[in-house]
């Protein structure tokens, strides 16, 4: 329908080797690497080290600043905190390894902890890379090229567009509340925020209905067209994807 150049705040727009790779190749490649990591055997040291090297090399190719990467990696903290308790809780046939301060450490729990730390961290890193070197609309474009159903693409596209709209609207609501003397002190001060959030959800629903009807009246049929531009091929990224799959395949075959 209409070309768009909408960008999302997660995209860094740096001159990395991955910026000009075709979006469908990046989306598919990142998905395959995450899939390979998810099915990896954490008890195989070669697999662990190989996937860590591959993911870190892709992170290097993306040219993401270390500070930005670490800041976005904080999403991994809940998984880390959960994993740290597993050696004390998860056991199979009482497979105790050793004891610390009267707390038993189990081998099954250690394996589960390593699994979560390894797979969650590497998977999140790939997600950080993808969103940093690819604008949100390009990700949608890549999914469209990969023949993902149009209804899912449309839902994702509109969701991405209106997340920022809701955030900006909420900021304006908070500014107007503070200008009327609202102070954030204690749990009671969260009640006005809850009422404001509810009102925003209702307004958002009504606004979505109006936008949808206006798009239908202009001939929207569920497909979204994007600005076309020239893309390049990154053999390094392709090699990383293939290497990840080969490493997984070798382990499964042997």
C-alpha cells in the first residue's frame, strides 16, 4: 500500500557489516542460530565454546557499543537469578555433588543452571544484534519475504508503530499530572497512574478502531509495501549461520 521509513528506537543505524544484509536473510539466519543454540547439548564443551565464539563474532560484526549491549542484556537478569537457585533445588536420584553451608548442590541443578545461562544469554544476544542492525520495519519486510501470513505481519507492524505512540502519550499524561501537583510518594500515588493507564487503553482501543476503518476506506487489503533499497551479501554472517547448524548436526549424528 504505502511505503514507510518508520524506525524504531532499538535500531542503532551504525555502519556495521550487517546493516545492509537483506532483512529476510538476517531474520532467517538469526532464527536458525537461536534454534541451533536451543537444541545444543550443554554437556558438550565443544558445542558450548563454538556457539559462544559464533555469537560473539556476530556481535563484533554488528558494531554494537559494549555499553549498549550490556544495558540491553539486563533483560537476562531474571533468567540468571532463577538459574542460580537451581543447583540447590533441582535433583535427580539425589545426585549431590558437594555441600555449601549445609546446602546440597546437585548435579542436575548445575546442568539446568548452565543450560539456562548458556541458551538464554546467547539467544538474547542474537535478538539484540538483530534489532540493533535492522529497523523494525525491515524486520517486518523480512518476514513478508519469508512468506509469513499477512495477518500476522499486519498485527506486528501496527504493534510496533503504536508502542512508541503509547509511550509518548503516557509521558504527556504524567507531565500533565505533575503540573497539577501529582507527586510519586508511596503505593497510594500509583492509584492515579492506574486510572490514567486504564483510560489510555480505552482511548487506544477506540483510536485503533478509527485507524482501521480509515485504512479500510482507503483500500487496505492486509499487505504492507516498503521502500526498496539495495542490499549486500555478508559471507561472514552466512558462514556463522552454516557453522552453527553444522556443529549442531555433527553432535546429533555422532
